[in-house]
C-alpha cells in the first residue's frame, strides 16, 4: 500500500489556508454591516476544523517529500476537496445557494473557468464578490505551480518537454519544488499588485480594481457587476487586455526576466505564436465589425482585442454580447478557446505549444514521405523533440476532443439544445466560462441548467484544468499497483 499521509497532510494545510482566507471577506462584510458576515464565520469554522483534523491525523515525521504517485493523487484531490469547502460561504451566506450551485461556483472559481450560476451581482454583498475573486486568485497561482512544477514531472500531455526549464525534480518532488513555487508566487503577487494599481488609475473603485485584478491575472473572469466590463471605461478595458496577455504568458519567463535573462521571453516561439494568433483574429474581427456592424474603427479595435483576448486566454470577460455580432465571430469565438494560452501560465485549454509541435511533426512526416531516406529531426525552440513527447501530445488531443464529444452528447440527453450543449462542453473542458447562445452566453449564466448538468460540468472543469490524463490515470488499476 502507498503511504498517503503526506498527501493528506498537504491537503489539510491547504484547507486551513482556505479557511483562514475566509476571514478577509468576513471583515469586509463586517465593515459594510450587510448582515452577511455570519455565513463566513460558520464556513471558516467548519473549514478550519476539517483542515486541522486532517493535518493532525496525517502528520508524519517523514520529511522526504512526495513520490510520483503521491504527486498525482495530490494534484487531483486538491481540486476536488478545496471546492467542497470553498462552496460553504455561498451556502451559509449570500446568495444562500443550493450546495449544487455553490459547488459549481467554487469549482468554476478554483479552476479559473469563470462560469457562474449567480446573478444580481450589483446587489450582492461585497464579501461574497470578494470571495469569488479570491477563489480564482488562489486557483490561478495553484495551476501555475502545478503546470510548472508537477505536470512536467508527471509527463502529462507533452509537458515533459519543459522539465529542464522547470528544474529536473527527479523522483522526490518537494525539496526542489519549494524554491520554484516561492518564485512563482512572488511573480504572481507582483503582477496582481501592478494590475490593481493600473485598474485604479483607469478609474475603477478600489474594490472593483482589487477584485478584477485577482480575476484578470488568474484569467478567471469573475466580475462584480451583471453587465461585466460594460460597466467600466475604455482605459479599464485596455488594462484588462494587457494583464490578460501577461497572465497567459509562461511564468517561468518572468522569473528569468527578474534574474536578468531577457533572451527567454523574447525568443520564446510560443509567446510569439500566441500574440500572433490574437492579433490576426482581432484584425479579422475588426474588419467584420466595421463592415457589417458599422462600428467606428477605434471601438471595433477595442472590442475585438478585448473579447478575442478574453476568449483565447479563457478569461471569459465580455464587453459586448459578441454572440450577436454574426456568423463569423461566433465561429471564431467557438474555435479560439480550444487553442488557449502558453504553457506554465494561468490560461487554460490545449495551449499553443501543443499545436506548434503537432504542426512541426506533420511537416516532418510530409518530408519523410517525400524523401524516405532523409533525416529530418523534429525540433522545437532549438531542442529536439522526442517521439514520446509527440505521442503524449497526440494522446492529449484525442482525450480532449473525445471528452468534448461525450460531454456534448450527455448534455443533449439532459435536455439542452445543440448549441448550448456543445458550447457548454467547450466552456467547461477548455475552462472558458461563458458559452454561446442566450442561456449560457456572455449575457446569461448557468443557473437554469439541470442539477445533473451542473455536476457534469463541474467534473469537466476539473478534467480540463488538470489536463485530463492526470485525473484519468487515477481510474486505472495499474496506478494502484506498487
């Protein structure tokens, strides 16, 4: 039997941190005197008690760190357990939601998906709004650490290609990981502070600037108003564009930049491709808006850049109901979330590097067909790509699109129309948030979906955020054999 006490010990400490963080919105509600503070007290008490009990039960004198199987289990279980407790403030306080809705909202927050079942945000207590933002902020830094520290070691979906950049951790994860995680957290905090200051300078209130900074850098997308970014001015939208870009870039490059290495960020082909796709799609959208919707050029540029960036990074902000723009924009907004941002960022979905490597593999294969005796090594960013990496990426894409099909079929069987079922599947599994159509589009939410659909989508968010295979491996009998 595996010793799972180290996993439980880490999870227990994270649950304690989550419970302690509930005191921040509690204090805000106390200051606002809105009567919502009691819900946070009860939620914090239950969370802290559970976290402390789990920590004491699983405490061990062995400080050797985590083995590979333990790292797999920890990565998945954390994203299952934390929403269980993160949902409690929504149940005991505003909006007094059912546990299904509360868990859906918490899972959406911690996976930085941004799908919501809550409405009337303009009337909601600020503590509740801040808690939603905190969930996404925690989820953002958590997924950056998982993507850079754990997934390369687990050899998930081609992420092993980045092991040398993320430090080769070997079989013992924690000692080498601690230093890297601390550096990532520092970068994340600095970006968040800069975003708060930029939003404040753009005219947002202090509360809106803080809440939106946490959900922008995490590319999560929870807002504080029902009409989203239509509430704010032009400059706030440009600030959001800049920090959504930053949140979607590899955080390892920021660490290198802070240490004086400027070459990494400027020569990363993943970053260049990511920005090129956004600019190309935005330019197409600008032409469409000017010709078909008669948008003035400055407005067309801003709306296109903002909404395309939001969709591709998986943030889910909206400054305009883009499902009304026409057939071409709807098609593009369906496709670009399937691309996503850069690996090692807070952005979601398949990530740019996987498409780049598959394209390079296709080119190499065509060359080999043309010249069977030629030698054509597959290279990416100046390094040779091993066949294992290519097969891992192909496996990832197979599972990704297979799950999209299964989720769409299951949602259709639950009574959702075709557009809603397909776009909800993409929104959950690619961690985008808003779907398409009047019910779950940018101007709607998921409140009207059946409870079974919400649980299915919650599991889909978990799968997509943890890149599918790290979750599925736990269901394989071979994983539990020593």
